């Protein structure tokens, strides 16, 4: 009973933290790009190539998002 409640609480907390960091243009996308690039490196070193490819696709989507999120921002992460 404890773990589903903890999972729900952590999910809501992470979504809220990302929503707060999107107050500045490019901040949330930049942070997520850095985190996902580190994750891709770790996955590649461990030999998990399918997961590395999927994370690479996510990074590519974030780079495309960042193109439209530079100052002045046309879209925001929570609104797109």
C-alpha cells in the first residue's frame, strides 16, 4: 500500500518541479537535455542500445522544442 502512494506523490512532485523550472525560456528543456544526455551515456556504457536510441530520440525532440523556446518563446513545455 505504501509504494503506490509514494509513486503517486513522487510523480506529482517531479511534474510540479519541471513546471516551476519552465518559468525562464529554455531552462526546463536545457535541464532535461543535460539529464537525458547523461542517461544516454550511462545506458550506452552498460550496453543497452535500444534504450540509448530511445533516449536519443527524446533529446532530439527536446532540441527541436528548444528551437521554438528561445527568447521570445513561442511555446512553453506545459502548454505544447
